[in-house]
């Protein structure tokens, strides 16, 4: 019978758990030990049986700074813990400090949860911060986990903090050899009886153990994975939840930095003065409203950040225009010398009067061309909803403005630049809160040093078809690694009972993908011939489908515009009932303020009327039989953003289903009117919204695209930042097959989670391309409230001890 190394090497007295995993004898005293080189080594089974702590009740949530990812791992056992020997367990919100709009959303969340006593994990260094927090959280700690600072320490800390949560002991971060003495004093003050040294240490783990002077257990690599598996069996007897994350997404934040040299910065300025009439057949314009700027690219790997803004504007009606939603729209179009698109951005997807691009170039040889243009006016249609040839397009623009473009070009040692840096820090908390396991794989991204030396490109697979095969090969590698980790759960289980693999794959099988499309890339399916490639909207069918392991798993990407937003999303999900009830109390509109029973149905013009007539109207009647108040919006002068906002349509709705035209930065309900720009719903609008913890369901094109899109310019992620708990949308264009009814029926009639509902919809209707491109942004275990089903436990583990 083969034991895990960290048990076999210690010759600990054990009893069988499954055929090849053995837990140390649980009733034979506090310790089972050996001694080597004056270091007393202990057995893991004895720790599981006897380790117990005494908690402080002085705080109601935990907060960490965004600049130090490893502190979030250390904060995890302070916010979620399972002390089986004493019968105690607890869960508190863990938040990463937000800035600007996210700080406002977090303040709202704290009010909703009545949070007033934070435990802040902060200090002049990692060691001081984690020691101070541990002393505040524990009156006595049964033991302590210690990790070293640096990237290898950060990787180890993700699994180690999961171990610490399941043992109810703190994590202390060692800032190098000079701080070992501080840790020695801290563990004694905590009353710890042992330490777990997780990951590598300098100069060596044994030297650190000798200096700390307590009984020690060494855990590295797969030892940490095995410890988590054994704890899942001991604490819960099963698991339903896993997290996939990439520790390398902290590149450039704290633990390691790929920047090779200082950035080069420069600016371009200009003035536009033009009047444009948008006509049925052609636009007529006088003056200048666009300009091409040459952009020189240095050799090697460069990150190019471009931001354009209007610095001054002469318009006597500017205030009136702003009041009715007309704002200046700056557009940026970046191309290679041969005309191939590199990136595109607009004020619609960013901020009024501003636009931004963020690209990585690899071994570029030619200069790029940037086109800036400004539109300030109205643009609509008078063609009764048809889209044929754009013959009904009308509009008018007048612009007299100064503009400025700022360029920042930063040389890098690697092309790995995540859109949501450091999201992986939330992985142990997310896994622990659900009683789950963690797959932390630092090789998930294809963007590495080898890629940087093999390609000459200014864009990614979204605009370069030649990259599809190598990217897909890397995703295949990721899927094999994930499958190996899931299959490895077969090694753990109670004697005579189902293994963790069996409980996981026969249950909800939730898998949270915690990372953006850079850190955890999507697969690119080749489009069928009947689907024309529109390069601007992205090549191929970008998909998360492969990570479902042939339909076995219920997946969702846990994402927002920032890592602070991710932490808020996780808190809104775990404490969903409290947030939902609190949000409901803030509503004060003439129409129904019963948030939980409100179901918004929105169809748009230019083709969306068909869905409104043949699906949404009968569905509204069906919803009424289930206790919902269905509100349908679709007619002109009713479905525009301003009218719906005045009625509180979005803020009052628990479920929101839309069928119309859209893409990754806006959607357009009203096309038959003088101005689809001002009446549309855009990122620049959503940033300021305060929505409930709703489920936003989009049958529109492209609203789920995140590949090649900065996180703060994704409409899906902006909705997440604004307060919704789940968003489902397509990464590419879809057609009549994009109906969402099968997913909604699963939620309504089977009371499933959103992850299970999406999985069910693909199983019963695997229509192409929807089955490839429909993407869920949510904790996949999130289960929305329905009047007939009530609230759920949001996938929290069942504790029976």
C-alpha cells in the first residue's frame, strides 16, 4: 500500500481511507513524530485529528490591499475556517480594496451586509502584516502555516492557505531569512504547537524549521494537493466544487515583474472642426474629424498603452446634449502597415470623450497606424427596423474640439499581460468557502518566453488566424492537466464510500475558472463556411467549451473589471440572500419594487421583434404562473435606456433577458429613432449603475467577448462590476439558434445553479455556434432566487460534525 510521500517518509501509524491514501491514526495521542537533525517532524493525520484553535470575534470582514497578492492567501483562513475537533466553522467576506467606481460598489456592499469592523491584513512588510492579522484573529492557534515571499512562495500559498482554512490555523508570510525570528516569536505568542512549512525556502526548509523550533511538517508540490484531498474527506466526505486558476497572473504586481526597462512616453495633439450629415446612401462632411498618426514600435516585446481624450470643446449646446445622453464619441483604430487590424476602441466602450487601447507587440518590424476620429451628434434609422444595406441610416454631427493622445510603450521580458491581474489570489477563499479543491497551474497561459521568441505579431488569436492552432494546442494541454487533476480525486474517499472523484462528477460538478482569457486562454473553433468572418468582431469561435471536459463539468468564469470587483462578486454570491433583501429595501419606484419576483424581458429592433413576439410574450404568461412579475419592453419610445432607467427597469429586476443587437461594449434596443447612440446601453453608462445581485441573460451577439478586450471595456464585466451576480453572453456573433429558454427552464423548474443550467442547455440543445461561444461569467454555483424555489445555500458545503 503506497502512501503519499509526506506520510510514507514519516512512518506514521495509519488507517486506510481509500486503497492508496492513508490517514494517520486519529486516536493515538496528539503527535506521531520522528526526529531528524534536531528537527521534530510530525504526521499529518495527527494534525487533522487534534489541531484546534480559539477565535476572536472582533471583526466581521477581512480586507487586503490590491498590491500584495500573497496577503489574500494569508487572509483566507481568517475569513473561512473549519475546526472539526472543536466543531467550529465560519465564513466572513474577504475583500480586496477597490478604487474609484469599485470602491463605491464595495461601500454599497458593506452597507448591504452591515459590515463595520474590518480586519485589515496590512503592514510595512508581509511578515508584519500577516503576524498582526493572525494575532487579531486568534486567541490561540493550534498551529501555523508558513510560506516564503516570492513567486514560488505565492504559488505554494494558494494550496497552503486552503490547508490552513480546513485546519483553522493562520498563514504567516516570511520576508526572507531576516524575518524568521519574528515568526518564531509570533507562533509562540499564538500558542501554536506545530508549523507547516509550505513550498521552498531560502536557504532551506530545514534551516527555517530549526530556527522556529516547533514540530514541523514539510509540504511541497503534490504534497499540498494530497493534503487538501485528505482534508476534504475528513471535513466533508465529498466535494462538489473546484477552482482552476493561474498563479502567473500576478505578473508585474508584486511577487515578480516581467518589465525589462523603463517605459517610453510621448503625446500627439490636434484639433478637429467638422460638420457631418449621415445620409441614406452616403455621408456628407465638411472640415476634418479624423486623422492618422504614425506609431513607431521598438524591437522585442512591448506593451503599448494608448489613451485619447478631448481636452477642450466649443459647443454652446454641450450641457443640453449631455442631459439627453448625447456625448462626444472618440474612436481609435490601430492597424499594421498592411491594413490588418491590431485593436479598436471607442468612447462607447470606455468613457465619454475618451478612448483607450492596450496591446502587446512581439518583435514588431514595421510602424503601426492609428486613426483617431470624433463623432458628436445623433445617428439613427428610419427603416422600420430592417437592416438591409443600411439605407435608413440618418444623423448629424458637429465637432469643434482639441484632442490629445498619450502613448506609453513599456519593454517586457514576457508577453504575459493579464487583463485582470492577480485574480488568482481569490482562488483559495473561493475554494474553501465551497468546501472545494484547487488546481493552481502556472503554465495555463500560452504567452510565455518561448512564445515571445517564436512570433512576430502585434495582436492575438482574435485578429490573427495563424495563432489559432498553437493556442488551441496549448488549451489542449490545459485540458489534459485539468482532467488529470479531476481524475486524481479518485485517490481520496472514506473507507467503503464514494471517492471524491465520484462525488464530484456525479453531482453539480462546479468548476470556477478564475482568470481572464490571457491567464486561462479560450479555444478557437473554426467557423463553419456559412458564417462569414468579420475581422473587427474577432476571428474564429472563441470558447470555454473545452474546459467542461466533454460536458462533465458546470463551468463559469468568476470575473469582473478588477480583482477588487472579483472579491465583491464572490461576497455578493456567498451572502446573496442578505444582499438581495437589502437591495430590495432601497427600491422606490411606481411599479413593482419586489425585486425577487421581477423578470425583465427586453427585445430590440432590427430583428429582435421576432423573439419578442414568438418567445417573450408567451414566456411572460408562463412566468406569471410561477409567481413572477414579467415586464416586457420592446416598442419604440419604451425600450430606450432613458425610459427604462426612469422606470427602474434594470435596478428592480432579479432576472433580465434581452434579445437584440449588441457587441462587447454596448447593445442597441432602439434602432428606429433619431439616435441609437444616446438611447443605447453602453459601458460608459453602466459604470455608474447600482444593480441588484441579478442574472443578466443575453441572446445578443458578442456581449460575452473578452479575448483581446481590456477588462474595463467588456460589457459583461462592467455589468458584473455594477452589481449583477451572473452574466451569460456570446463571444461571437450568433443567430436564431441563440435562444436561452432551455437554460431558464432549468433554473425555474429544476432549481439548479447557473452553471448547471448552462450545462443542461448545451446537453439538450447543442446548437452551433451557441454551444461554443455562449460564456457564463459567475460563480457557477450561484443559484438565483425564484418565488417558487426561494433562496439556496449557494453551493456551501454540508457540515455534519
